[in-house]
C-alpha cells in the first residue's frame, strides 16, 4: 500500500498529503489543540523535513499520517493515520480535525476508518489511542468506537494533563 494508500468513508477521503498542501499540514500541526497529540510543527523551517518524514514513513512502514479531506470538495480538514509507539509494538491511531469542522462526526468517521485499515489491511491485532485527560471530544469518539480504557500511558508529557491510553481490538465472531 505504502504512499499510495487511500481510505474512503461516506464523507471523507484519507490520502497522503501532497507537497502543495504543506500549508494545510502546518496549520493543523501548529494548532495548540492538536500539538499534544501530533507533536505539531510550530516552526515553518521544519515543515519540509516533516513532510519528507511522513512520505518516508508511508513508503517504509506502509502506514503513517494522511490528509483527511472532504470527499465532495477535496478540502483538507485535518490529518489522521497510524504512527508507531515508543513503548509498544502496537501502532497508535491519531486524528486531528481542524476547528471549523469539529463536532460534525468527522473525527469519529476518520478514526473508525483508520482502525479498520490497521486491522483489515495491515493485519494488526491491536491499535492504541492516546488522549489527554479532559479532552472530551476525543474521549467521546473513543467511547463511541468501543475503545477499551487501559489507564495512563507509559509515555507522559513533561507538563499539562496526563495522557490516557485506550486500545482497539478487532471484533471476532464465530459461526
């Protein structure tokens, strides 16, 4: 799959960022609400390196961060995807939707599709999600998608609210 990955939902397309979308990536990464989740890019001089790192990750690992776009217009409204964890062999699902589009179900829709990608296409047996304590929107998304609370994340920020860890496991049915 690599950098050709394209994930679709009823209203969204998740696909690699193009070089012409560096500004949209910067806007998402420099948003103070997104920074704790995505280790945001706050220095424009780091932008080309961050873009190159995303592209290499998709090529090397088959997963990474993608542009979350509206299916009808192609407008970039956020980012989402899978990243590695420094404390686990599992991947972490991550979604950041820009403020004008928050609260419309896009975060839930993107997260559900990303988790399905991890299970169905990448054959992962577990996907983690980290969320700052008190992030009501993200906590509601995780509850809607039946993520299992696993307590505090082993990886904690130097300041601010603590990070909580949730786990997605695939549903298995037997005949």
